[in-house]
């Protein structure tokens, strides 16, 4: 098969790494890719958001299957455009990707079909939103309705913080069209976890659990980011809890989307809060998580590509996947200044030697560029260092040992990835 991956981050590098090893894959392309992905695939300089150019490339190169990594092209309808041209693509339609593209849509769906989530209201008027927050009291959560690259959510511990977040979105227009509406919702207490399922429109196949670290600083301090690290499996997601998630959240959502005329195919990524009343949905993502994908795929023993094809073809019912017993832990190296104003252009040295120092560690590129023989940082989150180990602690030690071999003074990382699991 001739396969095209769309995207350029760490998630797409992990996907390329997994798919390149499939016996089904004869030729692998990635658009636009990055220097790390170039070791696994032929990179082509087409932006992930340039749907017309991607379609033309897929036609010209006789691509058999397209795997769409990021959320923006999914929400914009890339899969619809490819399918209309007779090119099979993995990922939800634009109508189904509204589960990520509009938090308000998802909250309304949950309310209509009894899927457990936080109490909420939707607002386009700042004064009304502030009054609702005052009536509800802090802590309270304010979310931009649309795609905001992981930065549109404020967990406000005070009313002043909540009102500032409302003004940021609705008055200052900080998030553009994505913040033209906000969801103000109840604060849920408990432990957060990420849960993934492959969906074919009718059947959901559970993948694995993970836990992310959204705050930029150690001890979960500082602003939210796209994710500073992750590990899998999440010890808090026991088999009993996983069954509850599938029965109360994932399968009802799949059925609800079909009833709404928006059948969901692709990865359904549920951000969960494990509360005293049971698991509740925080929000959905319509694609593999980043950096969660980077800890899921190294644990997958089965060939990924047939599973993605089965999801597209609607034949997941009797499909099965096998997982390694080992744990995986990812440390994200980011450019100083991230998430607000990351420094770009600094050189990263000794990466090849660091990568070769431990066969149980993989390095996925997230925001790099090549300038001659120099590897430069180009983005906020720049590298993902993923360790495998018999335990989360062993995976953590392996990952940080490789991190410490990378010569990049202009970068930084959290030093406490995995702390929840190690605390248990």
C-alpha cells in the first residue's frame, strides 16, 4: 500500500514509526513531516491545512490510504474531501469531528443522551457568562468553544480569574473565532486520565489509557500547554473503570452520533475525570493525543495499519489488538518561553548519540527543522523522549537518562513526569 500521513509533530512521527514497520506499507509519505519523520517516510512540503494540495498529491501519487494526524484538517473536512475523491482516509468527517471542534456541541450531545459530564452553560455575551460564574462560584472552568491548540481552557480558582478568562475570549478576542463562544462549566474534582478507542461508526474498540501533564511547570504549576509529558498505562484506570468508560461514555457517544446523522469513524479520545460518582467526560478529541500517541504506539504489539483500515472499512467488530506489558513514559522537551513565546532557531546537539544510548528509548521529533547539518528548534514542543520499562518508574528513569544526554541549553522539560503513578 501507498500511505500518506498528514501532519508534522511528535504524534505524526510516532504514527510514521509504527506504520513504516507494517508489512502492508510499501511506500510511506508524510506532509509536511519533519527531520525525524524523514527517517521513516518521504516528506513532502505540503501544509496539513492545505486540503486542495493534499488531495492533488494523493491523486497524483496514487495514495491508497491517508492517515490524518492533527485536529484542524479533520474539523475543516479533509477526510470528506478525500473520501469524495475515492481516496480512503482515517479520521472522522467534519460533522463527526465537531466532537472536538465545538465544546458546546459535545456538551449538548452529552446532555441530550445522558452521558456523564460537568454541568455547564454556553455564552456569547461576557456579562451573562460572568453572572453565571458568580452564581455558581469558584472553582469553575472556562473554555473557548473551538480549537485553541490546547490553550483555551482556564481552571479558575477564583471569580476574578474566571472573569478574566471570559474577557480574554469574548472581549479581547484572544482565541479569534475559536473563542467567539465560551462554555462555563462545573469544576470536577478527581484524577484526570485519557482514554482512547478506535471507532468504525458502529463498533468501538478500546485501546489503552494514559495520563498527560498539561501544566508547563513541575508540580502542575503555570499555564496550560499542549502537553509536557505522558505515560501509559494509567494505573488509576483499572479494568473495572475502563469497562465503565466504555459502557457509559464511549459506546453511548458512538450511538448518539449515529442517531444525529454524524457517524464517528477514527480515534475517539476521551479526556476523563475520575470522580467519586464515577468517570465523567471532560472533553473529546477527534484524533490521537499528543503526547499520548507517543506512549500508546510503543506499547502496541499488533500491526497498527490493519486496525486503522478496519476502522475506515467498518469491520472492527471482531478485531483484536495485543499490547506489551511494559509501561511507556514520554518527556517533552520544549523551547524556553513556551507556551507563550517559544524561542526558535537554537541548535540541538548530540541527539543521535543520545538516541543510540538506550534501545528501549525512542526520540520523536515534534518541532524541529534541518539547516544544513544542524538540527534546529522550530516550535514550542520540540522533542519527545519516550522510555519503555517493566514499570513506569523504570520507563521514567530510561527517558530522563536520554534527556540528560541531549545538548540543548535553550530547551527545558518538566522533571516530574509520572509523579501521579509513582505516588500511588
